[in-house]
């Protein structure tokens, strides 16, 4: 990067990290224990804060995925996935085969499906993270858009992104294309809590 000022032109060099560098930094305690960061194309990115609605959505979805999948696959919550040599993004939910290599983070080859819960990060998830997932060959990625209460299912990965997008809203369901029998109800994971619904009807 080159930055021009009135006095002179200064070249700024960015240091890009590998996924191995990133792991070693974590093991060395360089990051604060509560730091929420991920490695995106060699850069360490601070993740968006998690609100109460985001937390609730992750919890409900994790419970539903675990109930439906039982012993078919492993469901991870906010676990990094190793993509390429310079990427370890951290999706909100990650479903991988049980036989993955436990000496390292899961890889795209291990992954059936991943989910990003987007409360304030929708644009970042759509334009930065999902194209990376598609380029890595992850067969299916979902976005839960909390602000519109809709779920997007992205399939058919290609270098430029996913070729097919299907969405569902209130009172609708979406089925996985990679995990037969897995179906998510939008109202179940993104709808208003029953107590809120009862109050609004008073």
C-alpha cells in the first residue's frame, strides 16, 4: 500500500499471517482470552459483537441441529475452520463429519454445512465470508438474517461464490441439500419468543 502526503510518499507494508502463524499466536497468549478474532485472507479481523438475540438464535439452532442429526455428524459452535493457508474464519455453527482429523481445525473437506448468524454483519458475511467458503469448496452455507427474520441457503460453490441461493421467511422451512432429512423452521430459530408473541397479542 502506498500513502501520499504533502511531504512525501510513504509505502506501508502489511504483514499477512498464515493459519499456522495464527495458531501459534493463540497458543502463545498474544490474544486476550476474551478476544473475538478470526483470520481472513491473512489478516486478523475483529469479529462483530454478539447481542442477546444472536446468542439465543445460536443456542436454539444448535439444539435443533443436534436433535435432528444425533450421531450423523458433529455440530460445533463458533469453531474455526481451516481454509487455505491463510484463513481460519469462525462461523457461528459448523457441521462436520465425525471422522475429521482432531489434531487440527476442521477443513472444507470435513464440512457438510456451516451457518453464519447475521445480526450486524450481514454485508460482511455475504460479500467476504461466503465467497471464501464457496472458493474453498464448502458445499452448503446458510445465512440467518436476524433483522428480516429470513434464512438464505447458498449451494453449488464456485470460485466467485455460490451459484444457487434459496431463501425462506416466516412460517417457512428450508431443507439441507447435503444432509438428507435436515430441515430448519425459520420461526423456530428466528421467530419471536412465545412470551413476546403473547404480549403483542394483548
